């Protein structure tokens, strides 16, 4: 159905670049919305049957505030899923991608405000002489929360490019959130306990649909997830972070994403030339079951393309015979960016990164710096550990994510008194 | 952007069948969602500033029930818009189109239940000896309301096919709803008054975005609206009908749609053969600015297609010269359905309809009944009033809709005591 509608994309890291159905996140998101809506009457069943339907005076025994919280969460989520799918189909402009998520956060922020959400941050002890014990950010805090959705969405969208890595990282983050919720759900404060129960209501079905999607999207991918899934996942995290009153803790669960963002900054802000695609490069010559190429392909993008086209041809020829997908375990190398036209600042940054061992560099015959490996976490793993299969790269990345989560939970529970405090009063 | 993404369709009733952008209802729906979300803090502004943010004990001064009502309305709407757009892009199967709107109605029904919605209908006086004064439908009433969304959506979707008729009828219905709300908003019962205020909150922005869309979609259409708009409009009406507690009155505003449905039944339920497209037939030979054809086109569908293809050709040739759109005011005739293979029942139905003057029929040389005009309101207008331009056909249809609305308001306010009663206790 998706292929027929032209909602599809090519898997660049496979021999023959097969055409896969795109935007499969819409299925996951739809199932999620159906499940959470069906859970709506179940969640409030006790309150509903207790509620007398004939007397108006006792209306307030029903927990309308909790209903509003749940509805606003679903509304913001549904809006983002809609936006994500529209983006997949229509390729929205950037201004819409920044403006519309902010609008979609309005219901969340209203409900956060009504639930007496705090707007102050605890100042780390080292800085208390300057700012005092806590700093009330007031409206700025709402701006910060309004940007959570944009941050979470793009954090996941930016660490992408190989099969299953977007869904995998979301799965790890959601598990971390669930563990954190379970650790806190027995809090003596009933409001805190409810916050974490509420978060579980939303994160458990998310884990379920993500696991199913991961099955289809992990190496070798049978489907792509599209921006729809990134929007959906990002907003789910933003929703539980904001309405669960642990938005600052949530950021700790995004350590690899934050590192990836900081590492990418020179490219994102165009301090150094940035190619359109930065995903690791598939090297057919190093992969089993493809003919070895005579020329070295490292950095030779035109060579590589020509060879890929050949593969495409041969794949099209053999498309009638069903070949087991698992066979094509291609080898990935870091992809390269060209440094021609780079500013002096740009060259300096790359030299520093090279000195720190964070990039590989390439020199021409006159010893000019002409190329460097793209600044993404995936390329960095390949720089540090050498070329590897796509499957292994994904598992390394998810391993890093899991280690990051353990570190985050450790920080939150052992160093928390330094920086954090319960945000729910 | 939409044309580039392949979200487009051909206008069959114009010379050359130009390609227009489809699904433009998504723009209207997105603007609507943005407007209603921005209205969220405005609507509750007084309650929010009154609400003390430090004391939990006074939480219940905030009208959480109204917030829940508004949020559930937006959630159901957003879900249907999402579904509509997915349908436009992916051509969903029928089982999803019936199943998913029902799920999307859950938030509405929960909130309706909580607002002490009645589930009984007043029995008309003539039948009170049998059923008593009122009949409590209980859960059946919720099934009825759950089907409102499906009914409203399809009621609009089915009276379609010429430029602007879907948006135009929705515009007329929404104006009728607004007038009805204004007539009732000064009710002595504050709950009734709030219901109609709530309905206005949702129907006024709907009127605004529909008017804008009508400007672009009315003859000669520059864009198409797609299923997205029909889902969006249908759900808007269902939402205001259910949460405004006037779902039965709302049905009165759909008189032309209900007539169209009943009139179409023999075709919809396949009692008589039904062609895939039933929209009125464009006759180039009767239209100005196209060469008259030598053969008569009435009922000659293959002739017509051939000619349309010629037009397509000539239009493609002349596509470099920008021709003013307003010139091509083509003439429409009723479209014909083939009766070969019809059952005896089918033939009888068509004979009865012909005897009532509701269809034109066609006989072969041996006096066998072989064709009839398709059973839609648009074709019926053409049968009764003769061939006319597309522009005029739309205005006649909208005139009928407006007359239906006047009749409905008259019935509601003068004959209501016979059948209706305030549904809000």
C-alpha cells in the first residue's frame, strides 16, 4: 500500500539500494493512539462507575484534572504524528517544522500550569553565592518546555541513517524512562506517584509499538520508519517529561544524542563544509557476496556511485529470485566531507578534532587538508573501532545508549542533591 | 508542494481534465487546529489567572470539566484529520475507515457520559401508547452517537463530484449550526447556554477555514479538498452535535444529504448495477470554446472518453499559454448507468423511479430498458432542470441545502414539541 502510494525510500547501505516502504512509523503511531484511546475508559473506569449520572452537585468527585492531563497528552501526540506524516509526504519547510510543534505543545503547557508546575531550577551548590538557592525562570521555563518537543524530535532524527538506530535508541530511552518511573512510583507524595504512573501509562504502549517496529526496521530493514516515527517518539518523551514533571531528568537520558549534537555543531552551523548526507558509507568491495573492486573506494564517491548503480542493475536482474535478506551484511566505513572552500576557523576546528582523535583526515599530494570524516556519532564509532558491518554498528550505538542510561540513572540518584530536586511540589 | 508530492487529481468536468493539487483540506484543518489550540489559553484565561498556583486545595475552582470537553473535541477532530490525510495518501481499506472513526469517538463519548448526557429519546405523541412518553436507549444511544462521525463524514463525501459542492454544503450546514446556537445561547439553563457557546467555539473557526477553502475550490476549482476535508467537516459536526447535546437536531440540518443517501440506496446496496463514478457528465460539445462534436454524446460514454482524451491532448499542446480559467464554463448532463445484468427487482425499482420522474431511462431498439441516470442528487437536479453549467449546478445544490436548513430550523422551533425536547437535563 505504501509502495503503491509512492511513500518509499532506498536503503543506501545495501547492495542494489533496494526500495523499501517509508513512514512505517504511522502504523506504530496509529496502533499507539488506538491503544491509548481504548485505555481511556479503562483508566477512569472506577471513577466512572462511582460517578452518579443523575446528580450534578457531585461532579467534582470525578478526577477531571487527570482526564484533562491524559487528553492533552494524546492531543499533542496526535498533532505531532499528523505533522510528521505530512512532513514525510509533503516535505514541509523548516519554518513549519519549528512553528507547528510549539503550537502542538500548548495543551501540554496549559495543563502543566494548572497542575501547579514549578518554574524554578535548583542552583548547583557551587553557584549559590551568585544566584541563591533556586532561580525562578518563570515564563522562560515554559519556553524551555515548549522547546522540549523540538529538541527530543530532532535529537532522535539526527542520530540516524543506519537500519534500526532511530527506533533502537527510542526503545532504550523508553525503557530507561520506565525504569525511572518504577523507581519513583512508590513515592510518599501521592502527586509524585501519580506523575510516574501517568508516565508509565504513556511509555509502556510506546515501548510495545517501538519493539514491533524495531523488529521490522532493524538490520536488514524491511521497512523505513520515516519522520513520522521521530516526531512521534520525540513528542512522547516530551509529554512524559513535562506532564510527569521530570523534564530535566529526561534530558539526562539523551546523553548520546546531546553528545552527537555537540559533536555535529561545526557542521550543523556550517563552520565547516557539510555534505547533504552524512550517513556512513557502504563499501561493496569490503562486503561478502559482491565482486571486489579493483580501485580503492575510500573517499572516492563517484567510483562508489558507479559501482552502486552496477549493483542496482544486477539486483534488478535477479529480483525474481527471492534472496534471503540476512546474507547481505555489508561493511560500513566513515563517510567523508570535502574541505575545499573551508574557512580558516573551519580548518582549525578539524585540526583540533583530528588532534583529539575524533576525526580521520585526508591530505592531497601537497599536504593540504582536503577531507575529514563527517561529524556524527555513527562515523565516530567507525573512526575509533574501524570499518564494521551495519548490524554491529547499530548494536554498538545502542550499547552506548544503554551505558548512557545507566550513567544517567546513577547521576540522578547519587549526585541529584547537587543539582536536582523533585520538581513536583 | 502537493503536486510535487503526487498528491493531486484530475478535474474530470473541464476541457483537458487539468491536474489539480488534492487534499487541500489538510491546510484548512491545520489552520483550524492551530486556531483552536491558540484559543485554548484564551478561553480559560479568566479561570487561569483566578487560579492560585500555590494552593492545591482550591484546584476545583478551575473548570476542568470544560477543559476536558474542549480537549476531547480537539483530540477526536485531530484524529479524524490524520485519518483523512492517511486515506488520501494511502487509500485505506473500508474496514479501517469504519473502525478507526469509532475509536476516535471514544474521548467524545466518555466526556458526554460524564456530562450527564441523556440517553433517552422522546417518543412522538402518536406512538406514546406503545412506548410510553420517553424511551431510554441506554448503551444503544452511545452506539448511535459513535456512528454520528461515520454518518456525517460519509453524508458529505457522498454528495460530491462537482467543484465546491462539498465545502459549500459544509459551509451552509455550519452557518445553520451557528444560527441555531445563537438562537439558544440565551437559554435560562446555564448548562444549555454553555453547550451552545461551546459549539460556537468550534463552529465559527470551521466556518472561517471553510469559506477560505471554498474560495479556492469553487468553480473553476484551483485545488481539490480531498477526503481530508470530508473527514474534518464530518467530525466537526459530530463533535458539536454530541458535546453540544443537539445531535438529533443536527440530523435535521442534513436533510439534502439524507435524501441523497436514500435516493442512492438502490445503487449503494447494489440492487441495480452501479458504475464506479457517478458524477455528472461533462459534455464538451455543448460547451463554449470547444469544437462541436458531430455525434451526439448523450449516454455514449466511450465517445465521450475519446473526446476527452482529444481535449487532453490539445490542452497539453497549449499548456504553455496561460488561458483564463473562468472561460471554460462547461455544460453538464446526468451521467448514465448501464442496466445490463440487472435483476428483476432492479428493473422494477428503476421503472418506479422513472414513473415518479426521478430518473431518465434509455431503451434499446427492442424496447428493453438498458440505461438510467445515476441516483445522486446532482444528477436528479440535472434530470429535473436540464443540462446546465457546473457553476449553476453547484449554486442550485447549495440553494437546496439552504432551503433544507430553513425548513429544519422551522421544524425544530415549531414542531419540536411533537418529537423533540431539550436533551440537556
